[in-house]
């Protein structure tokens, strides 16, 4: 009989809002930090936090702030001269994390951010001018300097309207005020989709959403093991110049062929 004191569940899969889908979807209760090197076209999961407010009282924004500080202060990489701080220049996120506190934290770290905002976000083009929704502003290839409502007086960011398809347009703000090309801004934002690729791969190849355990510790262990499995699959897939999907399917195919040839459990026929 399970002790009720240890039967809390953290719901690894649940209904929650998605900034990319712009609606409520079924997703895993995990906030992830993915490191992307666009030069070599590779990415790595370097940190994650389990979203369980009933357990620790932390919001997703709290977890993101913790991971940012931890990445800047503690993450290291090996080079020929030894360990050095993990280098990064830009922080990318979806519209869910478009908050003043997070932007200020990134700026205090001396980093850049590119972040989509909702179409009704209020901005002003100049001191003394009224605030208007970002969707009401005309598009500009060079971007527009604006003041976001709620930011300190005189603080400006650059706003771009980026069309990713005929059905999808994003309003993106950045503290990279030297950015003068909407195409370059679009390329920066496109890197963000690596985290969506990670989420899709870890869900479809590791069963991270299908934990049947009831205790909180067992569920956390399941999520941690799923992350490690993805890391290993990704490493092997890159070595073999294939995808994690093809690699996993190959393992399953090899297993099925072997079982058909020499079944572990033989059928008893009458």
C-alpha cells in the first residue's frame, strides 16, 4: 500500500499554454534550457526544471531566471587550456516569457535577447506619445525604436514585424538596437526552433510523457532518465549522420528480426 505522504504527482504531461501554439495544448511540465551553436548546427540540453508549483511554489518564470543565473555562473566547457565559462551571446524565448523582469535580468548579464510579444502589447514611439498596440504599427525593414509600457523611462528596444509564413507573423522585440535588418532578425529568431525540435524528439523517442509512476521521486527519475536517453541517442545519431528517429527505428527493427528468428517467449501450440 502506497504511503500517502509520498504519493504526490508532478504531472509530467498536462494541459498548459504554449506561446508557440498560441493556445492550450498537451505538454510536459518541464522548462528546458537548450544551448545552440548555429555555426556547427548543433544543440544540447544543458539544464531543465520540473514545473511543479504545488511542490515548490515556483512559476515557469522563476525556473527560467534560475537557469539563466546557473548557466552564466556555473556552466563550463572544456577547451585546450582547460575549463572556461560557457559562452553565449543571445537569449531566445517564446512569448510566454516576455516579461520586464526577465528582460532586465538578461540586460544585467550583458546579453542580448530576441523575444516575440503578443499583438496587443503596448508601446510608444517617442516620449509623450500615447501607447498603442504593436499590431497597429506599420512594418519596417529596419525595425522601429519603441518604449515598452512598464519599462524604465527612456529605455528603448527595437521592434520588428517578422512574417514567417502567410499565416504566421510575429512581433519581436530586442535590446540589440544596432540590428537594422529584419532578415537578420528573422535568422536570429529562427534559432529558437531548435528547442521545439528537442521537445519533439524527446517526446517521440523516449516516452517522457508516458510515465505510469505515482510517486514524485519516481516521476522525476523517469524524466531525468528520458533526458539522458535523448542525449545518448542524439550523440549516436550525429556520429552515424542519421536522425534519432531512424536510429531508434533501427534498434526496434533489429529487435523484431531477432525475436522472429529466435523468440524469447515461445508459443505453445495445441
